[in-house]
């Protein structure tokens, strides 16, 4: 059950005429026509405006998230490239090191496996 509250309102002549036309067109009494018009103007459109604002902000956050994901992917590629080049040009390992005979690609794969174990 909806609760109704009685208000006495004074409208400008143009607004009152518009409400009367709306009531006649839709077959409503003046009170119902005014109530519907005010509901659309004050509640429904405000809700749509809020939804549009939230949607715009979420779109902005999605764009920021995508930009950060691209940046992180680039940073990851840069670090991995640096490690690969470092393994290539760091010089030979000491003779007593068990990895001394392995080439740079195998050392890099070992690095990736160690990295996967620590993050996984």
C-alpha cells in the first residue's frame, strides 16, 4: 500500500496548463498527472543521470586498468630482455660453478623456472 501525502502547490500558469493537457491526454486526474510528471523529472531522470555518471566513471577505470596492464606487460618484457642480455654478455662463469657449461638460453630458462616457482 502506498502512502500519499497531500500538498498544496501553486504552479505558474504555463505549468498548470501543461499539467492539464497531460492529464487530459492520458486520461488522468490533475493530481496523478502532476505526480507522474514530478516523478519523471525528480526521480527517474536523476536515477538515469546517476547511472550515466557511474557508467562513465567505470569506463574511465577500465581504460586506466587497460593502460596499466599494457605498462606492466612492457615492464615485464623489458626486465626479461635485460636478464636475457645479461646472461648473454655477462661473461663466463667460474670453472667451479656447475652451470658454467650451460649456454645463455638454458640459464635464461632456468631463471624463468625459478621465477615461476617463487611467484606460483
